[in-house]
């Protein structure tokens, strides 16, 4: 199954045009949105964005999205926040928002809450769809400090997913592999970045897309 993966849209209108063109150009079967669809709202903007994509959309909120975005996501697509499900025969579990930040953004979760929500739905050899990355994996800000979630890192080490998708840290775009687990940050869609993800059983292929791709 082929997915277009986008994150950190931050209500940039050009991201919708980019996404629609990439769905057609790359033949994506569905879209995965890793949060920060809006920039502190309004939630209705997210519903309009998702419905305009014209395909199946699975999404989670980011820390810059208001809590009411959950209803907006569900009205136009499928919310994976705090749930697990099969998509095209592939097991996914999702969790949006972020661990606490210095900016006191609208959708932040304590590390204990992250653990309590994610642990029951995570399992081995699945895809984790997150907004905030696990600590130490694609989570460095320009100063070199890691800002990912310690609870998510703990659960990744415990459950050993096949693939961890996360955004949040715009500067940490890229694909890494550690101990057999693939970690991917597609970059910020507001800046023209995205990724194409192909999954066939346990065979995973990722193509990072730049502004001209």
C-alpha cells in the first residue's frame, strides 16, 4: 500500500495544492497526517483540508492544534489519536499531541499520559504514527538538544515497531534505522516537504520529497 505522509502543515494553504498533486503524481492510496494541521486553530480548517484531499485520510493532532480538532478530523477522515487499527492489512497505532514544551501549546500531554494511552494499543511489528518523536530519534532542534518523548522512546524499545512516523521537529527531517527499527520524519509540509511510504507486509520503502518533487 502506498501512502503520502505529511506533517506540520500549520494552516499553509499551499500545502493542500502540494498534497493533491502528489497524491495524483505518485499514485498514493491514502494520506497519513502527523499533526499540526492548523496553527492554533481553527479546527474547521483541518476538516476542510482533509475533505479537500479527495482520498482516504488518517490523521492525528499536533501540539499546535486545539483539542477540538479531534472532532474535525473524525468528521472528514479517520482519527488515529489513541487508537489502533488495520489499514490495508497493516497494523497502525496513533498518538497525537506532544510531550510538554516550553511554549505551552494547546495539545500537550504529560509523559505519564502518553505512556498510559500508547502502551495498551502498541504491539510488536506495527507502525507507530505519532506527532512527537521518541527521545533521541529524529528529535534534535538546531541547538543540538533532543526534545522527543521519553515515554515514547521507552515504548518503542519495549514493543519494537517496524516503523515510527513522527513530525514535530521541523529540522529533524530524515530517515534513520536503529536496531532494526525505521524512524521517519517527512519534514514540514508548510515548507513543501513530504514523503511517499510503501508498505508490503514487512517490506518498507520510503521516498522523501522536497519542494519540487
